[in-house]
C-alpha cells in the first residue's frame, strides 16, 4: 500500500415491491480528508436507532453523523495517513475496529500501547485512546462499527465524560 487513499465499493441491498431481495445501490466511495488532517473518513452506513428499523428506507450515508450517532450506529472506513495520529478521545459507544491493511498503534491514557495489524480487530469500550500510524509511507485502513452505549462508563459511580477531538 502507498500513501494513496483508495476508493471502495459499497453495495446496499433492499426489497422490491414484491418483497424480493434487490441491490438498492452499488457505488464507489472515496474517503475524504477530515479537518484535523490526520485521516480520511467515508461513512458507509448509519442507523437512527438500535435495534434497527429495517423498514426505514433512508440511505444510511445521508444521516448527519458525528463520530457516533446518538441512539444509533455508524460504520465507516478510516484511512490513517502516514505518520499521523488522532487526538486522545473517548466516546460513549462500543467501537469495533477491523484493520484492513497496514498497521496502527493504539495508545491508551495510561501510556499502554498495542500495535494492531491487518486482520486484527479492536473492541474499544469507551476508553480514552489515540490511533497512530507509525509508517511514514503507508496508509492504514480501518473499518469501524460504532454503536452508542446506554450511557457513559461509570467509575466509582461517577460517569467518565466523552472527550471529543
């Protein structure tokens, strides 16, 4: 892989007027550089609520989402740019991060580090963390699935606040 941010195909299924399965859309998505300049994001889909309403015909890309979606879920592709890192952050969500290619270092607020490689999965449970692409030449692609939590993590009965970048 190189520093080029590659597009990917999104294939969405649905139902026709007879209740049969159809392909609703097949399109090419290009991750876009985010304002902080450390990564490129492309939202694949979101849901307005969990459990999901399968009768909601809204294209999940059309919802206004932040990092997470209150009451719902978001799946996105994140391309961590070479040599870049995210700010430390915490969201009230459970996040599944699947490394597709490259490798990324996950740092926790207690100065613990773990290198995550292609094919590995991170389950992020509302902790403060930072992502760092330690390569100076290769993009690291991660697919994230984020589902809002019922509330923040409680430590000694006190909620830990979200820390948004």
